[in-house]
C-alpha cells in the first residue's frame, strides 16, 4: 500500500516496491502532493489509499497530487534483485534457471 512520507520539508505519496520487467531491480516512486510536512504532521507515515484521478485518502484527509493524474514522480528509490545461484537470465520481471 502507498504511504505518505516526508523529506523533511514536503510531503509525498510513496508507492510500494515494484519489480522492473527489463532489469533485475525493484523501484518505488515518490509523488509530490504540494503540502508542507510541518503543516500536516498527523498524516506522515500513514497509509495512502488511491481514490483515482490523482486523489488519495490519508488518515481521513483527501489530498491531491500536485498536477492530479499528470503529476510526474519527484524521485525514485531502487534496489537490486539478488540473482539466485542457479539463475541464468532475467526475463519478464524474474530470474530463470535453464
């Protein structure tokens, strides 16, 4: 589930980890909501439920992404997907043994 997080100044909706289909890594995106963290401390680290169209419900509060559904991610985290010992190839989001 997505979550409302702070970078110390602004608030973002952080997605869950997703797996890249083309390379062995996972990523999660941070979507800006244009609110200052110090103004809404009660929603930091709370689950964010998508209502569609760039609108989220967080702790009973409805928030909107900066540019609704046209918002682009502000940043992303990535982490590698470990290769199992017998794996030969990464394809379609997972390792394959041949």
